[in-house]
C-alpha cells in the first residue's frame, strides 16, 4: 500500500522516520515522509494510508486524496478533530490506543505513591523551608477507582493490583476484568465514590464524559481521598476540585491534563493546596512511541488486507475506539 507519514514540526516527540519501521514493512509498502503541506499535496493523489498527528491533520483539511482509505492518528484521543463532518464515509479513522499504556501505568503508580506519601504537602513545606514530619501509610489495601477502562485504564488497573490495591473499574457497561474487584457502569460511580481512597481518570473527551466528575460527584469522596487525571481535563470540574482541596475536604490531587492548555499563569490551580501540576506528559515515552505507533498501524493494515475489523477503528459518534467495551 502507499503510505504517507506526515510528521509534526517542532513537536515534543521525534518525527517518525524509516528507522522506526521493520525492514520487511518498507519492502512491502511504499512509504513516503513529509512535514509540510506542500509535500502532502504532492503525494496526495497516490496516498492510500495517512499516518499523521491529530494536530497536523487539522492543518491538512480539507483532504484532496481520492485513493485515501485509512487515516491513522498518532494519539489516542481524537476529540480535537471533532466534529467529524470533514471525514468521508469511505475513510476509516484510527486512533493510537495502546501506544501510551506502559508509560501511563508508571505515571499513575507514581502519582498514587506521591499522594500516599504526602508529597504535595512536603513540596509546599520545602518551598517554605519548613521542617514538618507527617505520618503516611502504604497503598496496599487501599481502594482505587479507575474511571475509564480503555487501554490506559486497564494497564493502570494491572499495575495497581500488582501493588496490592483493590481496584474498581468504571466504564460504559458493567462486566468483569481480571485486575478489578468489580467493573461497574457509569451509573454505579456515585455508589462507589464514598468508599474510594484514590480516583484515577483516564477518560477520552466525549459528550458523555464531559464534566463526569462534577461537583456533586467530588463531594461524595471522603475527605482523605485523592484525585488523579491523565485523561482529559474537561472531564473534571476544576473549580469544584480547587474549592474542596483548599477547604481540606480532599486529601490531594495530581493533574496532568487541564480544561485549557497550556495552563496559564493566572490559573488558580497553580496555588491550590495539595495539588501537583504536571504539563501533559504522563503518557509519552520518546524511546518507544514511534516504534509502537508503527506497530499499531501495521497491525491495522494486516487486518484491513485480511478483511477483518480494524483494531483501532475510531467511532466518530461515540468518540472512542470501537473495540473499547
């Protein structure tokens, strides 16, 4: 197949190059590389598969590529491409679900351990040159509620269970998962929050997930509970979260994603009590991202050639990967 890789200029990840591809794949497919609109336009009439950053894809619209059948984006969340009226019916849109899981699992564990060991308070004390010992405990036996059981959420559940945590998963429909004590539908979120020690958000942004952890849901958490978000910032009511943290009604939070990015200096989040801010970096591993991205694309192309469902096919109505339960 004719594949065009369109890289982002000045991105935080290295561009995808021929060295990221298995030798056999380059022999089987015709693969071209570019990073500007002119190079895309020159190749557009022959492109069948486009591997592209979601941010860059917006700049390429409207697409004038008559042979194009697959667009594979280099990120898991594609909400920035909505609404999807620009997508022709004959073109399959793929996300990059699976590329972030291992790194995100490590970050989530780090965040839980930071909160369990009082690191937000310790960091604040350090900035004030204040020596104050605090009592902390272990995470084994603590209850973690993961809202969103996609590829990242499932990896986080595996890591948490391995470290002795009791995990409850929240997703669109109830079911079972080997690393979860229970998997509840979204309707069950309210009932599990009062017994939760840590909430981990790994949700994509869809009409259904926007504001899911709102003021009423946050108020159900016990005062010692902590919140972690590595999904999308718009899934949490940031104002309500700040108010509860500042009032001592929550134990802490680690946020990697925000309603508006980059986070502006005027944002009250910077000064919120017991809150750690990280700049949307929880899930990208530069050493493996491009290699795994190419693997995911080739897996989907193999399914396409075999006439099978594409593992990373994206449902533009639901705003999630079709294969996600």
